[in-house]
C-alpha cells in the first residue's frame, strides 16, 4: 500500500507539466514520509487496537513524529513562499 501510493503520487507529479523531475521526486519522498508516519502510529501495539490507545501514550514516539512533521511543514512553507533555494 505504501509503495503503491508513493508510485502513484510520483506518476501523477511526473504527468504535471509544471513540475520538474526533482519536484516529482520530492513529492514521492514527502508521500513516503506521510505514509510511514501513519504506519508508525497504527502499529504501536501488538495487543491493543490503535483506536483504544491515546496518541500521546508513547511520549518519545509522539515527540519524534511531531518533530518530523514540523521539519516537513517548514520545508513545504519555505518552498511555497520562496524562502529557500
């Protein structure tokens, strides 16, 4: 599922005339990061359902994922508004 979604987004990005190859690769990598974050949170316990656990039940995992999300969001905002080369 993760690889199919990533390849689908990569193919979509390549089909867009306004996006370069490097931008299509960035779309694919960002898609992979998002899929991995969902995968990580859905597999936190072997015995309990993801819906019966609090998102913050593992503080270290929550902080690490929040940090990764902030970094991705910062890159997205910087590129969107032309703040980074």
